[in-house]
């Protein structure tokens, strides 16, 4: 038992393990993720619905979204943003790794009589000759990628962004990083049965990597017949750190805000929303 607990509490080196695929395509977990997306009052897989509506209004005004504005939402989930932007007349593409979320989004588009191009694919491998007026990557999705994945995705953005177009993206700020403390906890059925239909104990270890500005949520799930892990890495940024990554990919920050509803950025902002151009 001592050795098991020692392994559970062991601190990996940065990005030593990567298990994101499990979150989006495990039958049970993907179902729970979709439920979180659709929870209208909680900021779990998506922002709460009130914020979504507010941010869509800001996006539409800021980027002059109108008929035939070409938009691509990377990591679109069940279509919370794509459907609202399509209602404004925009030509919208949504890409997501989760088959369950894309299926829900497609059904919603049919119900709402919206013509949206949904693609069930890992957006790191999305390839098209089409270029867009606006590319979005929301809910700090960029922060959950490995460094090499971030570089690859920025290359895709640059290739598929029209001259004069914009990328809208948000990231976690260093203010948010400062507020996080390392901790460990164990619960029976951790997160209310989120991880599996079977009976289980769940351990959560939060590790903080100060020099890298990186957080790891390490989940250890103990079922009767198996023990398995999920590693959620999250990179935190200053504006200068983000500028450096973007510059290396031929992109630049044009404007920045506190969030994707256009709030004013300040020292207490826990997110940074950036408008990016070539």
C-alpha cells in the first residue's frame, strides 16, 4: 500500500505524460463532458450561458460579423458559439475531437435550420485550403496543449487566416497561477462519478511548476480491477510570454482584454483574451 500511495503522489517532470484523448472519447467521460458543456449556470467545460451570450454579442460587434463572414471555431464542443454566430449569417466551421459533442452540435444545427460545417477531428490535424476572416479558440484551450502542439496549431492558424483576418483566443494569466496552491485529496466517487460508471476512489494531486508557470492536475482513479491516471496540464501566461510564442510562428498580438466579452485587462485579471493577426 505504501508503494501505491508513493506512486500516486509522485511528481512527474513537465509534460512527462499526456492523456487528453481519454477525456474526449471515453464513452462515459465524454458523456459527462457534454453534460458540463450544457450546464447553463456553471463554468466547467464551457463558460456559463449568460457569459456565452454576452461574449457572442461582443464578438459580433468587434469583428463585424455579418452574412458570409467566414469563421472557424477550433474546439467548438457542442456548438455553443458556432450556432449563435451562424444565426447572424456567418459561414461557420466547427472542429472538435469529441464525437459525442459534434453529434450533438449537428443535431442542434438541423433543429435550428442552420448550415454549419462540423468536423469531428483532432484540430491539430485539420487541413483545408480555405481561409477564414475569424478563427476562435476559446475557454483557454490553448493552455492545455503541449508546447510542440501549440506551435503546430499556431502554424495552422497562420496558414488558414486571411490577410487582415484575426484569431481570437484566451489563456490563463499569471495572476491565476499565483492563486493556485499545491494540494492532494481523495474522495470516493471523486467529482460525483465523473470518471467511470464503476465504483471507484479518486485521488487528485495538484502540482505547481513555478519556473515553467505550469500546473498539473493529476487524477488517479482506483477501481476494483485497475488503477489509471489522467494528467491535465495547464500553461499560464504573461502577455510577454504569449507574444514570444506567437512571434516565433509569425503572428502578433493586435489587442488584449480580460476575457472574450471584451472586459478591460488589469493586474487582477485571471485570463488574457488576445486578438491575433499576421
